[in-house]
C-alpha cells in the first residue's frame, strides 16, 4: 500500500499547545481572570472531595461566590470547565514532550513514539487518580468527555486532541520516511492511537477490564511500535 500524502495534514510537534489553549481566553480582563481562577480552584476542590459526577454547576457557583449566570456565561456546561481544569497540565505535558523529543532528535522515530506512548499512559493514570475526569458506568452520567454534552463539545476538535494527533502523525511519517515502518495510512493510524488514548476508553480498560497501566502500554507497543515495523 502506498503511503498517503500527509504533508498538508502534518502538525509539527513543536507547535505550542499553550498558545492553542490560551487562544480561547483572548485578552481577559483582570476581574474576569480572577473569577475564572476562583471558579477553577473551587471546582478542583469539590471534584476531589465529592467526585466530578456528583458536583453540580450550582454548587460550584455557590462555593465560588459567583452567580450562576456568570458561571454559565464562562462555561456552558461542566465539560468545558473540566477541559479548562486540564489545560494547565496539558500545557506542562506538551513542554515535557518537546524537551524529550529535542534530546532524542537523532534516535529512531519508533523509539520516540514509544516514549510518547509511555508518557501518555502515565498522564492518563495521573488524571484517573487525581481529577477523576469520568463518572460512573452509565454513559449519560459522564460529565467531562463523550456524553450528553458531546453534541455541544467535540473532544476531537479540542486543542489537546489536535496537538497530540499532529505529534503522533509526525512521528509516524518520520518512521515511514526512515524505513522503520512500512508505508501506511498515517492519519488513520494516528486516529486509532488517539482512540486507545482517550480518557474514557482508558478508564474502561482500567476499571472494567482490570488491565494494569503496564499491560495497556505493552498492548500499544505491540500494535503500533513492534507490530508495525518494516520486516527485516
């Protein structure tokens, strides 16, 4: 199979996710920024104490000392608030990945892809334990990812998804060009990796399947690193 021409789809990993996330804030007034920070601090505390699924927007507004109208003008639903909570950690993660890839620039592309997969699994495990980004098994109760609110918010069009997809696609393209991988459909392959790295799917594997983080990482490596290598 011939490789797809991905040049127009390639998003360099050096693109700063910080800029992508901050773009929606624009030139925020000082009082608005203070309101946002207070809302996020309160939401983080309430989520940690009671779980994301049990905390309402009304409770957050009350504890933060802001009107519900003010809260809903900033966050149309709890999913948007959750994504803003994750924004700072995602920015930090992007900088960590940039540093990693800068120091391993001469390493094989597949080795760097392996490192990125390992760091993503570690990040998912961290988020699973701290913020509890998803709720219970009833999909209608999932507040921060694919759920009832997905009609208004697309995870696949979020800055985080676009950045990470571009990063994975770039490494796959490089691996093909270096002969480490046989030609393959890079955009499709990057999408399938993103599905495996989706927080909701990760939570299903951890809690419903009982898979350990190590088992999940080994499965990713078996399919997307070792299993895709060019036959020798």
